[in-house]
């Protein structure tokens, strides 16, 4: 402020216009304004992307989900998450079928546990119906989290047992070098592992489901979300 007043006083006495002092100030204000605009635009973009995700689990009830399989299997809501235990079964999202989408959930599997995140499965599935993203950190089955069971296998332990992680798949039908196929991109904790190309088009469309594999397993699932793609 003192510098600006001194420059103004000098110009009145000599006729000199102190542009070299005012231009940087104007530029600084412009840069600050641009930064604010960019921040607002970026925030709007992030919010718009977040709005594209649809929640499939309300965190309180089993509304929209149905158990398929053994009556001795237990699915319940516990501390804001879906919890599967007991005998083998599937928990199916009954809302609708999906074809092209991004699908994600936060998951925790017990030590020695085994589960699966299913997509494009039937309304009343068995273990072999639909694509299965394996959930397994220390089970006797060596096929670990990150695998598409029976198609592309990961044998490295990517996730510790009893630890929350984010599991995401991006699934869409496409054409590669003139051949129709289904792209399946697998992402664990925001790290893209691979993209599997299913030229057999094994499963066309279907529901989402979670597997409870055996009495020795306990799986917890929360923040289940889908974003439909064209």
C-alpha cells in the first residue's frame, strides 16, 4: 500500500505514469482469478463424476438384496456393512440387469476366508454363473484377490486379510481388430492390474452378487456402487 501511494505522488509531480508497478499487480490479480476459476471448474468436474455413481447398498438394511443358497448361510448388516458367514450362498442385487458399467465396493475378507464379487450373473446364481472377481488373501485356494476366476489368475497376495480394500471392475462390450469381445478392467485400491479381453463373450448381461464360499469364511462389504456406461 505504501509503495502504491508513493508512485501516485511521483506521477503528479513529474507526469510519469508508473506502469511497471501496476502491471504486475494486475497480472497477479488475474493469475489469482484464473486459479480460483480452475479450482471451481475442477471441483465441479469431480462432483459431476461422483454424481454418476449410484449406491446399491444403503448401509442399514438388505433392501435390494436377496440370499440365494443354503438356509444355514447368514447375511446381515453389521456396523454399516454387509456381512456373510455360515454355509455357502450368494447375495444377489435384485434391482436390474447391467451390461456396460463400472462397479466398485469396499471389502474385507477374514484370514483363511474366500469370497467373490460377481457381475453379469443370473438372478438366482450358482458359483459358476457370471464373472467372478476373486476375494481371497490366505485361503487354501491359491487364486487370490485381483483374479477373474477361471480366466485370469493372480497368485500374489495383494491384500492382507481383515483389511478393507477397494475393488473395482470396468466392463464393456467392444470390438478389437474386427472381433467382438468384452473388456474387463480390474482395479485394486486404485491400482489397475490388467485388462482381460473375453473374446468368447461368456456372459452377456446380468446382476451383481457376492459369494459366501464356506463356513470358515467371513466377508464384509460396504459402499457398493455402480456407474452405467454407454
